[in-house]
């Protein structure tokens, strides 16, 4: 009796099962991050900050209460000062409450974000603010 086909079927089933398990683990991790609120609040705050920047004029200063974001970051073991990162070269804001990932969005207004910092005046995460100023884009003419 020829049994070579049995090994092929078994390998196919093992590979299929491994792929299914890895897909379900990925989906579980994605849904779990939204369940804790970290991905939702990263998305929310990054879009709100981008909206402010896109509608801002040079010389404006903003203070945004990011207390909820700071509380989630502390639960996830992320330092409060590293929650928000501004990249003026690529016109991008990154909001991150988890150690290895974050949510990034680009802004279209032709400005630079200067003097930006995440500040908690009382030293506790209950009063955390993101403070930044809008300045006209510095151009290097060739």
C-alpha cells in the first residue's frame, strides 16, 4: 500500500494550523490593545493634535490635557515624558502609550513645532499636559 500522500496531507494540515493560530494570536493582541484603551486614545489624541496644528497660525501656543493618555502609559510601563514625539522633518506626530508601538499622523500646515514637552506640574500623572508652540517653517534656501 502506498502511503506517501499521507505525509503531504499531514504537513499541509500542520502548516495550515500554524498559520491559523498565528493569525488568531495577532487578532487577539490587536483587539486586546483596543480593549485596554491604549490604541483608541493614541489614535484620538494624535488626530486631535494634528487637527490643532493644521488649523494653527505661527506664534500660537497650545496646552492640551493628556491625563488619560498618561494614566494608560504608566499602566503599560511607558515613561510619561516619552508619550508624544514631534518630528518636524517629516511633519509627523507620534503618540505612544505602549513600549514598542504608537500611532503616527502627519500634519499638512507648513509650520514647525517648537518648545514641545510633556509636563506634569504636580509630579503626578493626574495633571499631565502636552505643551507646544507653532513657529513658521525654517527654510534652507540653496
